[in-house]
């Protein structure tokens, strides 16, 4: 019983910050409270096993819960339950006046409206990093991305939040060029062209649904990956997948496969083929 009280006390100490994270993610006090309560239930079930940093663990859990809620909202094309200053009317009555005033000052209607325009992954990366200083390594684990990709999500979100023009940067053009070159070389059966954009240690992974469609589960090394993609990708289109460059495979008029790519410099270091319909539905896909 004493152990449970310790975790309950620690959770209560984190509750205000967790509620702030969830509210900025969801734009709804009611949904934020639901997310925080679900985090408490998961903490109870975990009973402290393997939790060395309770604050970080709870932030990660709340982040994942909010991400799932945002993605479900996107699939249903729903608006948040409430937003902006009006949302404060639904605040926890136990919250102090100072806390609610601070919330009103820092999360106005204008910001929430802008955040609603972001993809779920962009919103999470921006909120956790720019508002709560969560490292990109932790954000990457939440959104199933590398730290570099998580940084790109936050950067793209920051530009949109600040109202900066979406003019392509040199890095944007470079990354687009690398993935476009991969796509062209794959279509043309250009083995040398594929090797030119693949890191020697590149790895390829496919999910279970992609494997059922004929993909290999794993491939390692530039020559093996180039051989696998040579003469293929005829149904693929260059796309932004949650703000990062990749490929969208259209079969029968429908998006059937998403190919995510991880880049370092001028080379592709990781490729992931995803055909799980639920995961695909959660992505924000912008065809280029």
C-alpha cells in the first residue's frame, strides 16, 4: 500500500504539467483530463516496473495517448471538443486560479487554431520540444521516428505556427532531390543510380502487411537494397509522410503502401515499407 501511495504522490506532483501537455496537444480540457487519467491507470498497471524517471515516463505515456487521440480525430475529421479561452470554462475545478490564469495567458485561441492545422506528429513534436523541452530522442520514440526526423517535424511545425512562408530551404531541396533520385533510379532500373543515394549500411524493413504483399522482411546493405528496388516503384509517387520525404504506392487507385525514408546527408540510411491500413490512415500524406 505504501508503494502505491508513493506513486500516487508522484503522479499528483506531475498532474499539473501533464494536464498542460495534454491540453496543448488536444485543445480540449475534457480530453486532456481523459488523457491524464489514462496515464494514471497505466502507471498503476505498471506498478513502477522499470520506471527510473517517473516524470519522463509519464510525459511519454501522455504524449502517446494524445497522439492516438489526435490521429483518431483526424480519421473521423472531427474538431476538438473545445478550444481557446472557451476551453478554460471546462477546467478542473480543483486547479488553482493562478494555474488557470497561466494557461489562459500561454494557450490562447489563436495558437490553438494554428496548432489544429498541424499533423498529429508535427503537433506533438512542436508541443513537447518547444513548450516542454522534451529531447528529440524521446519524441522520436513516441512518433516512431529517428531523432533527426523528429527534429524535422518540429521545425516544419514551428514555421507554420510562426506564419513563416513554406519556402523550400536548401535542406528541403536536398532531401527532396535524394528521394526523387531514388524513385527515378528505381523506376528506370538504374542500379548505379540507386547505389549513389544509398548508404553502404542502409537497412530495409517491412511490416507484416507489406510482407504479405510480397516484400522481404529485412534487407541490409546498399547492393542488396538496390537489387530489391531495381526496376520497381512504378506505382510509387514522391510524397511527404508526416512532413518527411518518402514514397506513396498507389494500387487500384488507393494508397496501399507508405515507404518512409531516413536520410543522413546525401544518403538514405533507412527504408521502411508500411502496408498496415490502420497505420497508413494515421499518416498525413501530401503528394508532390
